C-alpha cells in the first residue's frame, strides 16, 4: 500500500477545518493552485509506472537518468509552466553586443528554468502513452513539438549559462531567443485553450471528490460507531495483465460484488470505495476499501479477513489469473509510525480517522490532479456504496449500532463497449 507521504497531508486536510468529527470542507480559489510538495511526492511514488523504459531515447539525449530523477524533472516542469503563466515578462532581454555576441539581462524565470529545458524535453519523451497527463504537461509537449524541439539536437546544456550561444539548425537563433519563443508559445496557447480554467476544474473536481468520500466515510462512522476497514489492491498476474482489458476487469468486479450477497466473507459489510487505475508494470488494477460493521466482527483478525477476500478474488473470481496485495498486513507498521488508517477504528479515535481520510482515501482521490489512465469518458473510475440512512436517536438514550443491508451492487450489469483496450 502506498501510504501518502506527509508532504501530501497539507493538501486540503479535513482536520484543518474540522467541526468535531464532521470534517467540514470548502473548496476555495486559493486552494486550487499547484501544491508543489504534493506534486513532487505523487510523481515520485509513480515514477516506475509512468515512464516507459521500453521507448527509444531521443538521439540528442546524452545521459540516461533513473526514473526518480525523471519524476523530479516532471514536477519541475509543472512548476515552470505555472510560473511562466503567472508572469508576463520577457525572460531574456537583449542588453548589448560584445565581440559579435549578444548578451542578455535575464529574469528569475529564465535563470531558474533555462538550463532545464533539454531535461524537460527528454522527460516527456519517456512518458507512457497510456496516461492522460494534466494540462500543464500536455501544453508543454504541444508547444515544444510544434517548435520541433523534440526532434532536433536542441541541447544547450553544454553552455547552460550561455543563452547567447547560437544554434545553426535554428537559423542562428540564440538559446535565449529559443527560450523566449517557447515561453511565448506556451502563454499564447494557454490563453487559446483556456488552460487555467481547465486546471482549476480538474483540481476542484479532485477536491470535491475527496470531500464527498470523506463525508461518506463519516456517515458510516455516525451509523455504525466502529468500523473494520480493509484495504486491498486487486490485479492480475503478469502473464495475464497484458491480455486483460477494461471489460474483463469490469465483469470480474461485477461478479465480486454480486457474489457477496450469499458469501459469508461479506457479511456485515456496510460500505466500499473502489478506483480503477493503470500501471505500466501492473496493468489494469483496482484499489478497494471495504468497510465492515466492527461491532459484528470484533473478534476476527482484519488481516486474515482481507487475505480471505484477496484469495477469493485470486482463485474464484479470476479463476487463478488474479493476484492481490493485502495492505492490512502493514497495519502494525503504520501503527508504530502514527499513520494507521486501516483495520479496526472507533468513532472517537480522531487520529485514526484522520489517517483514513487523508492517507487512504486521499491517495485515491488526489492523484487525478496530475494523471489519469486513458479508459475513455464512459468508464467510471470511482465507485462507492450508498450513503447509509442514519436514524435519529432520542436525546439521553445510549448510542447504538445498526445493521445495514447493502445487497444491491452499484456496478452496472454491462460494461460500455466504446473503450480502447489496452
């Protein structure tokens, strides 16, 4: 299980605006700006998933970096595009000509990012085509390729502090002039495609989904008092992962959730959250959070319970093609580090509940600010159970826990056909 690093907890943490255990949240314009700590942390976690090492490197790429380095450059690229869109100055301004060489005055934007452009170009050339990246990344790819920077030996790193160097294959343009032209192109295309508005909508949608799922989780605690939270990753063995498409996964998930009606493994289940993802190494996989009535399963090991469900997926649902990861096995390790958000959690255990919201649910929902798998618009990446009905309890009476029938599956009987198979 990829627990969210502490850097990410800064992003819209419900506890910052908590109302008792209600965790009320609001979405404001100020919170939509790029969270650079979160951006770096997410790309670092996903480094081995989004960079396709099988691709041929561009001819002008002189050095092979590891994926961790590329993830850093991708985060730097996000910052570069946001910074240039928030600044309307010309990066390099001609100041003088000395011995037939142009000298420039430079802005902070130019000084910070000029030498990184070749690394940005090399990095985006390694991105897996199976993902949809955010608007800043796609805007840079569009503009750099329109200028043919991705196809020519436009590597000014040997003289990265010399924007006055000439490039013959660019009609004698200097490095500073190329940088200015790229920045101007990005600004122009950003206005044309209304990039800032799209970025705002994407991040707002991510925050609102996080808020919705936090509210769902809080309502489960309000009704049941004590929850047993199971967290699994469901996927397919490597020899099958390339042949499994989104329709196959959908059918297996439908079977999994339909069969729970008569399966004791899912007795007293009161809710769930699932998310479809794609990884270069793992293929299509599903993150699942199960919520069980903890008062009814208090004598059962949550680790063993999660294992049983994983084995059921592996052997019965997928007929031996499946595999799983039982995140609950790491619960004691998370406990030692003060970050446990799975396993048995009581209504009044504030820290555990905040960890569940920020670290477990937060990971599933906040990632979409940066990348999404290409499944097509008709595919639902997220699913959750219905909100529980919480009966009003008369004042003075002790808190009670209530059973809830969740026999109905939210998964459709049929999976849309207009999906590109990967």
